[in-house]
């Protein structure tokens, strides 16, 4: 990289870092206003975990809004370069906009890969060490650890109601199996239920039916097509899995179409993050790096920020559609990123060919 590349990259990187920290601070301040959550965590895990929960929430949301913060930070950096006439001097030296944008693109590419593969995993693991705060709503069914899972077998669909057994998602306690209609056993109550290969293994179970006396057995197996990966994704949000855990879960196979769509969407979104951030950077250059004789950039900045928020909203809508299986997860993740890159390149080409 040349000295100009390093100069522009440092300026863009520093301004983006400042904007990310400001957003993280605002998000952390908002999270700290949840007094019930802070009190619950302080009483159960200690004040340091309560503060850690605020930091983890701010970090997670900071990653989520990176397309907007990268756009705003890049616009601030370019305005700084324009205000000191540095960008005008660089262009007067015969350096094209494509050479100018090269350094920041490399920086955003490397930084976004680090966020997708490393930082997001750290934040995810950090959130796992924090207790889930129970909701204080009268419409909540059951306790905070209660589990309702729909399962499928060759004989039909059935429902499992239980409570979590520690941090092992494939082991449930005080489980009740509501079996499909037409079965000899209509309901099964078990002390513990462990999901094994293609079956639930029940211990200390009671078999109930409408026309028979209850039968108590020490062990009983209930067939199922679900895998451990299905259950883990059912009992936790996809945001609670790192990039490599999602890849492993998708490789081992997910029989549940809903869980698979959500996992594929999260995995594809992490892969597409570098392209999406590069698109935001190109939009910032397209709407801010051009020369203005009057030095007025108000409307241009407004257009760029509005377009960045539009890209963010479209990204979130595509995320919901891909997670629900309405859109193909790959298309839902990469579509907004490609659109952002195309918009940025199109505006830059239009301005650089002498007609704008």
C-alpha cells in the first residue's frame, strides 16, 4: 500500500471506530435503563456480570448496525478530507477515485472478516455466560425454563413439554410427551428425557392411555427424526451460535426445515457481511467524494445516510424472510450486499465519467 492508501485508510478507520464507539455507548446506555435486568443479574451472578451483560448487548447490537456505522464513519472521514482539501490535492495529482478507494476497501474487508469469524464468536460466547432474565408478563406460559418442542416421527407429530436440565440442551427433565392420535399410549411422563440417535430415551417413565391403568417403566424409547442440532437450534436463537458452530450444525444435518432455514440464514449473513460493508463504503464514497465548488454537502450527505438506512432496513427484512424460509437464505443474505455494491459503483461511475 502507498502512503496515500495508508493516509486515507487510517482516516476512514479512525472515524468508523469513533462512530462505532458512539453507537455502542448509546446502546449500552439504553440497556442500562433496564433496571429489572440489572438487578436480577446482580443478585444471581454479581454486579460484574450485570455490567458484562450491558457490554455484551451493546457489542451484539454494534455488530448488527455495522452497515450504518461504516457508512456514517466513512462520510465523516471523507468530509474531513474535503474540508482540509486533501482529497482535492490527491485528485489533482492524477490519482483516480478507484485508487483512492482501494485502501479503505482492503481495510473494511479485513476488519469485517475479523468481525464475522472472531469478534462475533467472542460476543456470542460472552452472552452464553450470562443468565437469561425471566420475562415479567402475565401472558407467559409456564416458567422461564419451560420447553415446548414439536417433534416428528414415522407415526406422526408429537409435542414434548419439559424443563431444561442445566446447560445440556439434549437432556430434559420432568418431560411430558403428548403422543399422536391413534397410538396405544396417549401420554408419557418421564423424570428425564435424553435425545439420542433417532430416539428419545426416557428414564423412570409412566405410560398413560385412556383405557388402561398407568404403567411405570424404568426405561422407554420414543422414535423421532430430530437431531441434537435441531433441538439446540429450537431451544436457542441462532444468534447464540458462532460461525463455526453453525457450519458444523449444517454439515451434520438438520432435519427440521425451520431450524435449518434459520441456521442457513445466520451463516450466510455472516459470510455476506464483508460484501455488505464494502457496499456501504462505496455508497459513502459515491455520495461524498465528489467535488463541489460551493463546498455544500448537506443534501448529498442526507441522501447517502438515507440510502444507508434503506439498505439496513432491506437487510433486516431479508433476514426475517430468509430465517422464516420465505426466501432462499443465500439470496436473502447476499442480495442486499450486492445491491449496495451495485448502487455505489453505479453512482461512482456516473460521477467519474464527466457527466455529473
